[in-house]
C-alpha cells in the first residue's frame, strides 16, 4: 500500500538526523527532530519533500497497476461469476463468433463499429438461492439512462451466452424494466431557502427532487438501496431541516405476468430485482415548516 509523503519523508529524515557525521557538520544534537532544525523552505527540507513525493507517486502507480493485474486475473478465471460478467459486457450485437471460439470476429470492423455493438452496459451475476443456477442481470442505455435491451437484442444475447457458457450450467438472464420506486416523504424545510413547492428560492430548482434522482443514479448496478443513506442524502440538501420517511415502496416485473406487481414496502434496504430503480414521481413529497 502506498505510503503518505510525510511518512516517506520521516523515514528518510530519521536516519539523516541520527547520523553523527551529519550532526557534527550541521551542529545539531544527534537524533534531534528534523523539523526543529530545518525550516519547511530550507533546501534540505525541499530536497526530502521532492524525493518523498516521487517515491509516493511511484508507490501509488504500482498499487494501481497491481490492482489492475489482480482484477484482470480474476476476470480471466473461466467459469466464475466475474468471468460471466466480463463475457456479458463483451457481447457484440450483430457480430458472429470466431469458429470454435468465445471471441467475436472483428477482422473487418472499425473501432467505432465494435464500440457501438457493445449494447450491454451493466451486468450483475449471482447464484440463485434455491437451485444451482446463475442469474445474469443486464441493462443497456437509452438517452444516457439504464434501460432494457430490445427483445431482438436479448434473443441474440441469449444465444451468445448459451454458446460461451460452461456445459451443464443453468442460466437465467434478467432484462427487466427498472424496479419502480414510490416515495412518500415529508420534508421539513427552511422557508428562507425552500418554498412550499420545493423550489429553491434563489435558483428556482427543486433540490430535493434533484438529490433523489442523483441518489438513485449513484446506486451501483444491482446494489442495495438503503433507506438510512437516502435520508442522509436529503439531510445534506441546503434548506432541508428534517427529511422524514413516511413510506418507501418498490414494485418489479413479475416474470409470470410480464407486468409490475403490487408495491412492497422497503423498511431498511432492498436490492432491485431488475438491478436498478426508477422513481415513479414526486407527488407524495410534501414540504412543511
């Protein structure tokens, strides 16, 4: 792990100050404190600072390189959940696989065509709780927002997964519309900053709604929505005195009916069945003093 520059500097100045020859040369007592004998702008301090900065930067780069190598090795271990995630993200719509291979034939394709064909933008892979089956949740993008890929694209993706998967592995691919999030909130506002409609008096925007949208967007794909963290997000909004949660509910696609089910309350936390949430509306967000 990369050390801080101050730690590296101290590791160099300590033996420097313990050298009897250097102490005699400068006229300080052996083992004295470096900062007591040399100012921050002294040439000695500047030299140690510069060398310490270089060493710290090198250690940071080495740590980053090691993390990249470890991740690459983990992703290349065939048959693991991370391998299936990597393969899912590598899917190219409209491209054929090389013979007897799990790689796509890109011989005549441009870099732009290859990038455009990678329509799967988010993937989460997990094992089913009640049977030996892998669950692959995927999502594409529409206008910069997460959204399901089309039925035609999904059919192509399913064929690809069946060809590259390990023999005997049962897989279910989830490509649902986002889980719907219903928010019933009471916002105790500072009337000097936010008006009765939730508008910022100075800028005219709706900071609570903006914070809620930002919160949902910041959630990792297939990550937990934690009610306490949502409250923390609202508490940081300028003009919000107390964010009170009356009720938070979510509903998701029922595979049997291909429609949303009855909204269920979220008391503490919830992982979206589709992998991501969308806020239905802000009609139940009330502003009071």
